[in-house]
């Protein structure tokens, strides 16, 4: 578990960060005025797309401007959403934890993208077609694994879920079809753990979150943090209770809350730190964690196949269209999470946008987040462009 170590991580962060550097603080009056229309747009979706949200916008080397909107849940007596709310990131786990960890291992020469997955995970190599799947295919979502998804309906443990993935059917030769699959990043986390000799959550805490000063980021948050954690869904599929402070994703829940595709909790301020690492070519807090070449490699479209928008772990804008609006930079990297979260990193504007919400509270049937994401990102990008 990561959160019980929060005090240690905070002390380390303070030792690494110069006073005021990389910390969330009020932006200049000019910046706040510039972003006012974007924050007004986010406010407009409260009670429609989500009970509440936190939006962080970073520009250049400045600290992000962060605003909270609405309430922490859909309950009538729910308190206001705190600006330091700790959200279930859902699939942002794939890029914040798993992809960043994979990039670190590539940078250190310990992970080879074009090595077959079965070389790292021999138990994966038994099923037909599995031997041809490479690490690059996992990260580019071009593995060809057939849709299976809801392993939790039959499995009852991490071991059973991994066994089900190891026997999945391959529906297309690797690299010929791009299909977004949770299983790709579940396998990636297992590879990271196998190479490092550490549990996945421990590796990302020691090598990513602590060096970046991400003191509020981790798996399986401590009960004492519940007042800062927005509840997600009333789960009538598996747990038959309101999900609060534990991972929303059913597969990740059965895997003990720690997985490569979901399970991470974090704040807008912490994610802004991670975003700056990618924006700055692998450097943050005055330290270099990765070489610029490694960052550039992971941010580039892999063309597996040529029609795919996928980079390594990350997605890139679908233009025209896509959740970041038609104003998105073609060179941006981005990702969304099922619970109502998203991250957008724009090297052309030198800008980052973090939008966190609990749109699944009280139910996942509310899909207004699709329109809300587009409208909010368009408003932010218009403001940044001075439109």
C-alpha cells in the first residue's frame, strides 16, 4: 500500500523541490482571468455530467491553476468538492503508472519493446498466437487479443484473472488491428513486476511518485483519506454497495486493488507533476528521470496498424473529433478514465489539462461526460490561444 507512506513521500518531495517549484499555487491574475471562461464552462456541467470535478490547467513552467466545482457526491447533503480531492483514476492508471514505469525500464535498458511477451512471462506463451505478441503490441493495443473483458464474472482472484488472460484467443495477427484492451496493460504491469523483482505498486511508488513529489498518489488509499475521496458508483453488479475509497473497476478489485489497467488514486496537483515530466522530456523537479529520446519514443504514434492513433500506452488526438476537441494539437498525448477522468499533454502549446470527476456517481448510465469533456477542453484551449 502506498498511502500509509504519505508523510515519508511528502518529506522527500520537500527535499527535492525548491521552494515554490512544481507546487500548486494561485496563478497570476492575468492567467486566472484568461482561464475564467474555461472554468465557467466546467461549472456549467455540474449536476449534469458529474456531481463535481476538479480542473487543473498548466502552461509552460508555471504551476497549474486548479479549480474545484460542485460537490463531492450526488447526495443532497454532500460537501463541496475539495480542490485536493483524491479521485479513482480508472484507466489513467494505464499511463500514469504502467506506461511511465515501462518507459523508465526501457530508458534503463531493462525492457525491450520488440521482445515477445512470453520471454518475460513464460506462462503467457502457451495459447495459439501468443508467442508473436511483443511488449510493443501491449503498449500500442495491437496485441490482437479477442475481446473478453469481464473476467470478474467467472474469476474470483488475481491468479484466476491472469490465468484467463493467458488463455485468451488471438483474433488478429499482432500489429494488424488496434483494439483497446485492459488485458494489454494488466500484462504490462506483470512484466514490470517480474523485471524489477518488486510488487508493481511498490515499484511505481519508489521510482515515479516519490521522486516527483506525488504524495497523494497510490493504490488502496487508507481509510483516513475517505473525506477527500469522491465516491463512485452504487455497485449492483458485484459488491452490492456504494464504492468509496476502493477501486471501481471490478477486475482490479478482484486483483486486490493493484493492477496495470486501473486502481490508482490521485489528485489534480499530483497529476500535473506527472504531466510536466512528459512535457519536459523526462525532467522534473530539477532531476532527470528519463532521456528525452525515451519520452519522444513513447509519445510517437506506432502505426500498428497505420490507421491507429495509439502511441506507446498513450493515445493521440483523433482529428477531427476526439474528447480534447478539434483544437487539440496533433502532437498531444492523452488518455481518459471510465470514472470521468482525463489527462491531456500538449507539447505545441506547452500546456497540460487534467480533468477529474466522479461522473459514475451514482450510476455509470450517465454518459454526459462525453459532451462535457469536449466542451471543457475546447474552452481551455480557446483560452490558452487567446481566442
